[in-house]
C-alpha cells in the first residue's frame, strides 16, 4: 500500500477593512474558512490600522482554537501582503524589512498591511515560515508602461494581484498549459477593477486600481483631467472630499448612491434605462481597457479571463464579451479565490515547486567554488544548475531571480583564496564548495565569516579538521565517501573472496586521500589482506606504481578519489587498469577504464547540495546539516572486466550497471 | 526515577516544603522555605503549567535556595523562599484563585511574604491583599511614587552589568557595545528600554512571544530582532538571558559569541558544569541571583517606610557588590558563583551568630 504522504497544514489570513478572513488548508484542501467580522465600534477604538494588530491576531487565534485547530501542527502561515514597496509577483518570505514597510504603510495605510505581521507573529511563535503571496503592491511593469505622459507623474502598478494571478494559474491548469507560456488578459471586477496584461507570468501592464481605468461600483477610474483640476481648485471641495469623490464615492455610487452592482442590475432588469446606460457604460469601459491590454501584448492573446464578484453577473459579462471576443476567447471565472491563492502559493514553496522570494531589491547570490576544471566538478555544476532551474530559479537571463558566481581555484590554494575573497566582496549569500580540496580551503578561509557554506562531495567530515560541527550553524555537507568496508564487500570480495594482496594508490599531502588510504589499510589489516601503498603525485607516477605492485604480486588495486586519479584520462589510467583488476572509489574512474566501483550517485549528491541552497534561500528548515545519499550503485567496465576474464562473474552481480 | 525530595532539600538547604491544593479554584501550589535567619521569607512566585510535580518541586527548591543568597548578598532582612503555582497564568488566575492563595499565605503567620512578579500583576496582588497582610509591593502610595518591581530588578542588573563591563572590558561606560537580550517580558523589557535610551548602543532582542517584539519594534524600529533559535549565534559584548523557561545548555554555551553572560533568572545556565565551558572560552559568567536583587531593595524600602526616592541610589549597591565579587573571584581563581555563595553564606552565619546573643 502506498505510504501516506504528509499533508502540509497552512493557515491563510486575509485582513479586510471590517473583517479578517481565515482559512485552514491541508495541502490543496480547504478544511475550514471563516470570515471574522469586526464591528466598526471596536475598530474605531484603534488610532491606526496597525494598532488593530493584537485585536485581530487574538480573534484569529481564538476562532481557530474554538474550531479545534492546533496551531502547533502548522507548517506555514501565509498572509495577504499589504501596500509595501513595489515588488514582482510571487511568494515572499516575510522578513523584518517587510514588517517595517507594512508598519509605515509604504504605499498607504490598508488593512492588508496587517496580513504579513499577523502571519509573521503566528509563524514566529511556532518556528515555521511566514509568507505573503502576490500583494497589491506587485509591480511587474515593463518600462514602456511606466511613462504617463507627464514626467513628474510616473505610472505605478496597483493590482488585485492575488486573485488575478490565482485565476490565471487556474486557467492555465484547466487548459493543461504552463502559466508562464501564456499571454493573458485578466480583468478582476470587484469594488475595484483592474485589467492586467500577463506575459511570461508577469503583469506587464495594468490600470492602477485606485486612480485609472474603468469606473467601478465606487471608484471613478479615468476622469477628464482638466475638468477635475478645475473642480479641485473651485474652492467648493476640500482635498479629502475630492479624493473621496474619486475613491469611495465615485462610479455607481456617484450615479445611484449605491455600490451594489446587484441592486443596479435589478433596476436594469426592472426596465430603468438610466441604470442600464451607466451599468453598460461600466462594461464598455472594461472592454475598452481589455482592448488596450491587447495592444500591450501586440494582439497575441491566448485568452481573456473575467473574474471577481461582478463576474457573477451574466448581463455584465455578456456586454464585455460581445466587445472583446474578437481579440481572443473569453473565459469567465466568477468570484475571488484569494484564500486558495494564498495557501497554494505557500504550498508551492513548501513542496519546493517554486522558490520563495526575498523582499526588497536583493537578488540572492550563490557562489560556486570548485577546485579545477575536471569532468566531475563540471558535471556537478551542471547538476546543481539543473536543480536550481527545476525549482524555478532563473539565472544569466534578464529576468533572473538568482545570481550564480563561479570561482575556480585552478588547482591552486593561493588562487582559491583570491577567488574566495572575490566572492566575499561580492556579498554572496552562500557558497557551494565542490569537492574535498575546495571544501577544505573554503572552510579554513571563511571560518570568520558569517556566510553559509555547502560542501558538495566531501569525502568525509573529518576532511574539515578544526571545524566544530556542533557549533557550526552555517555549514552543510553532502558526503560521497562510501565506507571502504562496504565498497570492498560489494565488489572485490564478491569477485575474489580469497584476495590476499591489494595495492592502493594515494596522494600524500591530500587529506581526503590520506584518510581514505588509512581506511583501506585498516580494512586490509582486519581481513588479513596484505596492503601495498604507492604515493602518486602525478600521472607520470603510474608506471612506477605498476612496477611496485607487480614486484609485490598484488592481485587487485584500489584506485582512490585523490586528485591524481580523479583527473587522469582513460589513456593515463590504462597503465594501471590494463595490468590489474581495479576497485575504484569513483564512478568516473570506471568510465575511464577502471574495473568496478561501488558508489553513490554524483548527481543525487549534487542535488542534495543544491537542495540545501534552495532551503536556505527560502528560509526553510534544514533538519540534517550533513547528509549522504543512501542509495548505492555498482558500476563496472565490461571491456576491462573481459580483459581479466571476469566479465561473466561481474555480470551476475545483482543490479550491476555495465558500461 | 522518582525524585528524592529529601535529598534535593538537603542539597539545596531547604528546610520546609509544603504542598497545597484547593480544587474548587484549581489552585495547586508548592511553597519552599530555604532560610529565615535574615528575616521572613520574601517568596518569588512562579506560575506555569507544570506537567510534572517533580519538576515543579525542583524549580521551587532552587528558586528558594538562590533567593536566600541574593538577599544575603544585598544584606537585606529577608529569607529565601518560593511559591510555585500550577497553570497557565493567562488562564488560571481569577479573584477566587488569588484570594485562596492569599488565605494560604496567611497560614505562614508572617514568616512568608508574597510579592508581585512577572506572573503576579499589581491587580492580582490586590486580590491577594483581601485575604492577607503579608504582602510587599502592595502599598499603592509607595508604588505610585516609585517604580515597578521589574524595573527595579532591571536597573539593578544594568548596574551589575556596568561593573562587569568595567571589570572585563576595562570600560566605564557602555557606549559602542552590543547587547543581546533574550526574553523581553517584564525585567527584559525594562533592560531593553534602558539600553535603548543610551547613546550608541546596539541591542539585539528576541522572545518566544512575537507581540513583545512588536511592542518594542513599533517604538524603536531600528532595534535588531532575531528569531529565538538564532539568538545564540549573535556576536555581542554582553548576553543577557531573561527567560525563565530556557536556561542555557552546554551546546548553546559553546555557540555563544559574547564576553559577558548574565541574566535575570537566578541561574542562567542549565548546570554548573557549563561554567567551565564558559571559562575556557573566556566568557565572564555572572549568575543572575548576584544581580537580580533590585526588587528586594525596593520591597525593603517599602516595608521599612523609607520611601521610593532612595531606591534608585540604593540600586548602585549592586554595582559595588558585583565589582567586589568579580575581583575576589579573580584573586582567588574561583568562579563568581563560588565567591558569591561563600560571601552570602558567611553573612548568614554571622547574623545567625549575632542572633544567638539576643
């Protein structure tokens, strides 16, 4: 029976002006939702919206406790972000900077400013992450969209991002397409109306929901500017009254004194021509805005989506449809799916499907530090890059959300130090060190810096002598060393259980090689096998090694993971591999003519390192700082084995991969 | 293994331990009396949801033990004792619970005084006073003109820290220094408030309860905030632990990047062995009971009718006492804890000897 997968439990919090909506999700499923109403009598007690924090938080917790939920079971809390500084769409980790901006109301006071701080607070007390998803402050504008026509007044984005992106994602999923591959126009029709052009998953243009675009049930949208100026300076109205005329008492309210579209629709149905004129004009202006957005996408529109509360009105959407369906097919998704959007955003991050972004202007930088241009290290870089891509990171492109900086030691300590200095100067957020030599150097050089270090393909943690792993909170490692005993038991001893003499190459001065060598000698001593060691400093030493092993009549040779073996070509290795059956520490050595290796997967190991990096970037918990892939592989070289008449015997080993 | 209560009483020098339960008001209490040579017990009260009576008994006995010494170090006429009550202080307290506690305190016939604490507010004390006169910190006139007990404790700790800074860092002021405050409720709050008033001082705070963080950050946005799990990694000059529920373990001690470690709870570290770890790392450790007697000075003034205006000046005693102990510890190559216990014990013995003459 399939093992039950753990369900992520997520609390979504969406503060509105007179209520706080909460929902408890278990994976995609909403198991509880409640709209907690706050009377204006209570809210009026607070001087500012920010002061409502404790009251609303207590209400949220009380409601959940009364409903029998245990907050300690949560995996994350997600809040509706507020009018913070303009940011690209996405899921963001709530941090101190965001809280500061929400506190001051960077783009104005709004109940949604409380979303991030209440989420942060609950997450703080349960030591779990807090996120916001697509706040109204989302600003993905392309440069052309920022030009208003008056140099002193740049255009800014203010968008119903949460519902617009959620509906667009839902549409993409319904169409079985990738959201990022679609060109869409999404019109959110509610108390406010925003119509966005989405390209590559970004809202490249949208009418500012407060002061531009179609009129709405209570906002005036675009107005004739000169008449507005004359009115403002007529002396009849205060500044506040003018603002209220545009936002709050504009739109349907200004014509009929109500912000209820349903009431107006009923009047239309009852035969009121005046109501029909105004109501249809609102649809007319929405269609006009959709037409404008289609030009932003140069006419290449995959679909027009109409969503929000007003999309429930077929009369209204039909009026829009008849004017825009020549542009692209129109799809109606009535209602708002804000709670779902919040929870699903958090879920994507928890599942590792999307990276959570960092608030502010910071694009995270990851340094990749490696010893030399040898094949295994280049491969490691490829695996790590692939993993980042799979997790939604983009680098070396215009819309990058991650910067990768590469630093090659070129096999030289001094150069390695200079490269590390460069990474430090460039303020990398973390460094991934590939291979034992680079890891040892980075650990030594960076011991006084507070930069997380991820060791990839470290032979064993003893390589980093002097590192106090108990105290080291910024060090992570993926280990490749399969215990020597395990290697021998699964290769040499299976093929030649009575082996009496083994040769081993190692490189004096290379710590991991010396540790490995000691372990081979310990193993041999324990099993009564004579062990003959030969120090190989360069590839030229292979011939002498072979001579020594031949003189001592060794039966097998162990080729370790030192830099001489790791960088040897098949031709160079042939000196040894053609003379002796070889047990190899590295899979790569088998590819280069070694006979057999019992090993872990280099790819899996690199992915584990990249996973550390992704978790750190997303502020997610890392339960174990030192890991090693559990799965083992046996790889053998058929031609080499045939040369020693061992091909058939090796082929019988269960699970062996023959090259 | 069950707790050997008598053994623990012996090792903590406690001579009386009483358990009291009043199910009708959900009151469960443990009272430990350590020493009354210096005077009636001034009991510290702690309310927490104790899952195990053994654990709560240990807490009661240890608090009583250290309370004796902190009174003696300050040469104030109070014995050491403690009251440990079961329950979540936010939920369990009500008029009847508190009045029942007052009735219980009354049974000690003046040998034990109860005082406000982090878990007993001024309002709570008023209920207790309906049933017993053996209360300090309840004199409204005195308190109105004075300072809250937690503030007196905080200022005392700050004075002690100034002595430590002088001794360890050779500095007469704290400007340019970085302070970590772990736990910002009650005493921790006042410590942070005081530090933030100083010029050019960096303060890093954390607390398990985010609301407390927010309350400070809303007033002083530039204060650095870290999550509780991150606090031991912060590099600082002085680490002040003010949390009752998380004394510092050996692993945490080995992570500390500070020059001075102290706090508001009697013993900041989990076990005495950790002192060695700190010594090896050249971190000066001052147990909390050496510095946290500010409230005792406050209460002593209330009972002796001296008035609140002299309290602040008397809190300076903690500077001098601390500096003397630090110098003595260095001269005798002992820990601060050792010399403090020995100085306090000596004082108690001297008083006991004098009392025999009466």
